[in-house]
C-alpha cells in the first residue's frame, strides 16, 4: 500500500483511535507515523497502542513509524481556595512558594527556578496567554505583579515566560521513566519537549544511545537563539506551534515556521509542522478553509510531515481528518506550480556522496523515470535524496526494519525491507521487482538505482544505474 503523495502524516493515538480497528483505519486513510503522547495515558496504554500499530503494519504491508512524545516540564499555578479568582486590570497579585490555598491576592507558584529567572517588567502568561501578569518586584521566593487587562486564574493553569530561558532540564524524572519504557517498547522516534539549548538534545541523545531517532520540539524562543547547535544533535525537528504561539507574537509564528522548515531541509533532516492544523475536525467532519490553507502552506514549504493531535486522539472524526489531510497534500502536489517551489529550495553539493545524490536527482528528471531506488543500510542515502526533493517517489531498500520505520517520516520515501544484494545484477533485479510489485513503476518504465559498493557499507553511495521494468 503506497500513497500518491510525498509529504507524510503523523497521527496521535488516544481514546478515539486506540483500538485495532481505529489504528488500521488511520493507516489505511494515510497515516504514516503514530504518535504516543506521554502527557496522557499510562505505560500500559502506550504498550497496547504500539502493539496495535505493529499489527496494522503487517496488514497494510508497509513500515509504520512510532513516535514517543515526552511530556517535558509543566509549569503550573497551585490551587485556589475557591478554584478560581477574577482579577481587575492593574490589580496587584503575588506569586510565591507558600503552599497554602490562593485567593484574590496571591497563589503558590511551585517552581523556584522561575523566581530565579525573573526580573522587573517580565511578563508571565497564564493559561496559554489568556491572562498576563507583569512583574514589578521579585526575589528568590516571590514575585509581585500587576494584572495586564482583566484576568481569570484557576487551579493548575500553565505558566509561560516569553523570552526567558529557565535553568531547568526538559527531561523531568517522569520523562526519564517514560523514555526508558519507550525504548524498551522499541519506538522509532523520541521527541523532546521544551528544548532550550543544545545541551538538552545532547542529554537526550546520550540516554537514547542510538536505540531510536531523536527529534527536538521547537516551542521555546530560547531554542531559536541556539538553533544551529541544536540541529547538529537532531535527527529531526518539530515546529510545535502551540507553546511557540503563546511565547511569540502571533505575527512571528508563520515567519519562524518557514525559517525552521528551511533550516531542517538544508540539513537534510525531517521536519514536522504541528498543532491546530485541522483543529475544527475534532467536532466537524470537514475543516475550515483557513485550516485547509494552513496544511497546504506547509506542503508548499516542503515540510516532511504534518501532525494531527486531538483531531485523531480524542476527536469525533479521526479517520476523516487523516483522509482530508491526505487529499489536501495530494492536491497541492498536483499543482503545476509545486515543482518550481521544490526546485527553488535545492541545496549545494557538499561532499562526494551528495554529488552522487545530486546527479541521481538530475538524471531522474527525465520524463520517463518512474521512481528512484536507494539501497541504504542506515537511512542516510535515502535522507540525502529526500533533501533534494525529487519529484519522483524514492523506494528505500534496507535490511533493517528499524531504519525502514524511521524513514516512514521522511518526505517522498517509500521504505521497504530487502537484504543486501550480492552483485550489481541482483541489485538491479531486486530494485526493479519491488518497484513494480508495489506500483511505483509500470511495465517498461525507467527505474534509477543508487547504491554503494561494497554493499551494506554505510555512506558509500557510488553507483548510479538505469534499469527498466519488464514490459
């Protein structure tokens, strides 16, 4: 089962879809990667979900990826005596470490690291920015603020500090337990929330130890200041527009999204655009026109994947949401202007292997080329081809199921399992046969094969061969 599109779809599992029928329906509708959101659910729930994905994978006969999304630190207010308080504009309000119940004058903010980072005139955003408090005085265990506009504060609402880098690790004790569990399960990708600095990704990479690919969720403005070092340590990134949209001005978010997609593409690592892509489909069978345009915009930018969150985890129309997203992607990729957009983002050759990949991309532009085939032991050759955004699909042949599942997130890649060939002739025969069997090439069509000798040696792409399927 192949998809008639290059961009991929990440679907979040949850109560609406955590069944054998639900997961299979999502895969058939077009989901390529399944997200396990460790902010919700138990380890038992996630273990069951992964089992359902592996079962669906056998039925649809194509690799399906699994992404473990770690929760990260949650900065929240304490409790109020009456559950909530309403504050008038300009009203003084204190935040402190006192664990007693709050009232209209104060409440506990049980995060000493926040007070350590505050300075006068810092703004604290509460409940995704619905309330704003401005610091007028602060110390190691308190902050005196005034309310900017009217505000309602209630128990456990989240706190954001725009432009403030906090001296906390994004890996909480819960995250470390969840990570160890996810790696034992055998997930393919691990996403780290609230990355602020390269050291955060270095710590994750050390803990993962190569057992999965690692992905940084870019949702803190501090990460933008250290983006290149962060990208050096990533196998992929996610443009997490939820918290990013709280901490940045609204007009900045689309600009940052485009910059992040461009940076990931230049590096040749997959990039996911996430959050509120088709939010209205939680309760409606069709998206708004603005949401359809949002998805289309990410496709035109060349993002590897778009992610559905609550739409598939808890919404009423999860299968329809995946199907609609897939149709929007297909329609954009059939736009006559779309190839020119892909061409405009090409990067320059920077080593011998990329020169071979660039040559393959140029050769594939011949009208009679149906698809490319990349033999890849680690996935790197396929990733370098995807970086070039060839308009033809790329069949990635690898002997490693874990590599195949990780590649399910990557733009334009159709991963399949195949052993290392023992000769150029068998290399050609295997590539042509699988391309024909899964429908990437019709009778007598040209197939362009990229491989390396000796076979199975990582990073040795040095053969470019033209072949044709039997007529």
